[in-house]
């Protein structure tokens, strides 16, 4: 949750996130895994999936943006109740 929140919601860089979380290594591998898991989760919802399968499939970028904004607000409350 924290890795996704810091990368996708706040926009921190890998080194900043490593420092924030007290890790020595870059966390980009875990970030990429999280992004792929999110895409797989959203795949059945073709209208919201950022990369739908098939040429005739189109996603609604506004719907995906709304989804990620809502997700970020929820994560902010669970990760940082006092604010970031």
C-alpha cells in the first residue's frame, strides 16, 4: 500500500520512498509488480482498465483517473491519518 501510495499518489521518486520507508534498495521492482496487479484486477472492467485487451476495446481515461483519485484518498486515510 505504501509503495503504491508514495509512487502513484504523491509522486515521490524511488530514492525518496526508500528513505521514507527506511529501506536501502530502490523499490521500483515492487512498484512495477503493483502496477501490473492493478491492471490485472481492472482488466474485466474494460471501460476503466488503463490498457484494455483487444483493438476495439477502449478505456475511459476519466473513469480510470476517478478510480485512482478515489484509491489515493482511501490509501491516504489508512497510511497517513495525520496527512503526508
